[in-house]
């Protein structure tokens, strides 16, 4: 007995999640259970079973163990979940992290927070402690370590050309407190000294600019076409459509022309670090 005739996954669902979701559905159907029937047998909600089967949520350890009991297949699911827990990034972010790590060029427009590649550890910790629902302490530490590890891109050889357009508000929001933010601004000034990195500030006083559609990142992998990454509310998507990527690339060029120059931006950041408003 089945609940759906077919399963269509979001393009950003990792292969490991697709495999697990397919296995859960196949075993359920072989047992002639509906999603509600499996939910009742496992002690979980029908929506949780459906979300796992559709790849909308990862299989958690507690559910994995219960499914193993229902299907009488010890360690089949839980061993895979254990391996997934070792991944440094959330499953929805991993595809982008892989692309970012090998990029020869990266162009980032951000309007909420300073980009993760530019964050100090103190700033990154404050960001993750602000998550709601709150993250477990172990998860906070894992994500901070993973974020700091990504910053190897700043010093990697061969170097990657990195360009950032940051909204002024990201430099004024005192994430972690005033002292933590001052250190963050000082660190940005250090990064601006790297010849392969450009940081530009989009002044709030700009009545209008090309970034009103939201943040995005352009990634140029070695020997491949440029792609784009969009992220919102713990959901990320890599985009390879040439038309969409081309539109975003043109948009980024316009943003650069509308923002302060790298030299003007460094001066602006220095003024903020000095407490000038």
C-alpha cells in the first residue's frame, strides 16, 4: 500500500538522504504499511515519516532505531545516521560547502550577517547561540569548527578571487556585543589587505539598489560553468541554470558599481571600528 505514486526530490537533497528515504519507503511498502501505519508502529507522527520519505528532513537517530525494530533490520539505518553525524556541515549546506572549497572565484552579496568566510570565532559563536530553536552545545561547537575551517579559502594556494558586497547594517549590528563587533571590524580590515579579496559596503542611504531580491553567492569552480547559491531559513540551493546564473552575475556587477569602492569601504569600516557613527 502506498501513499504516493512517485517521489520527487528537491535538487538540493543530498544523495545519502535520498538513499535512506528510498529505503524507508521500500521497506514500508514491502511490509504493506501506510505512512500512518508505520508511524503508529514506530511511535512517531505520520508527518515525520512522510518528510523522511520525501527527503524533506534527515533521518534522526531515535526514529532510525525505531524503524529498525519495526522492520527487524538492526543497525541498517542507525549506522548510516552515525556517519552522517560526522559530516561537518548540515546536509542542506554540504553541496555548497563542497563547491566553495574548490572555487577559483567567489562573489557574495549579504544583507543580514557578515559572511561566514569573514567571521571571527567570537562572532560565529554569537550567531549560532542566537539560533532558535536553540542548537545543542555539541552542534554549536561542530558548526563553529566547520565555519572556521571553511576560511582556509582565504589563504589557500592557489588563491581564489573573493569579492564581497556587505550591507552597512551587517557592520552596525553588534552581534556578540560591542567589543566582539569591534574585533570583527578589525578583522575585516585585516582581510582587506589581502590582494585577492575585495570587500565593498553598500550604504544604507542608497535609496535603491540591485540587491533587493535578497542575498546570493556566485561560485566559479575550476573548469566548470559558474553556479549560484541561494539560502534562506536553513535551506540552501545550488543553481546551475545558465539563464539564472547569468542574471545574478549581471546583478552582482551592478551591486559592485552601486556600493562604495574597496578603498572607500575600508575607510568606512575603520571609522566604525573607531566608534565613529
